C-alpha cells in the first residue's frame, strides 16, 4: 500500500511511503497518512478536503547528487536493454521526483 504523508495545516504532500500496513508508518506530528487509491499523490502537490492538486510545473530544481547517480545508472541499464538513453526530465517524471 502506498500512503501520502500530508501536512494537516497546509494540505501539502510532504512524503510518500510504500508499506505493507498502516501500522508500519511513521507519521510526523501535524501530518496525516492518506492511502493512495488509483491516483498517485506526488510530493509537492496538495490534498485538501479529499481533493488532490498535483504540483505545478515550472523550472526543475537542480537534481541532488543521488538523483544524478540513479539517472546515470538507469541509462547504463538502458544500454544493456538496447533502449535509447533517457533525458533527465523523463527520468525525474518517471520516478515521481518532480
């Protein structure tokens, strides 16, 4: 099960967790867990009164070093699979990092 961790005051989605049960979640004070049922609740979006609003698109922030390492690894694997390299934007979107 995938849960979005939502700040109660602002409605901001601040994290996503994939766990076997709700009991495994660590929910910070001032937040609630919302089980994703069909629609992914991405970090940066809002969830207010049961309505999800995705994050706005705009200029992407500079990727963290760990994102760049994973991106490079993805493209190395794609070479072995006979696939063309993926752009950083496509990688970020595919993995819900935007």
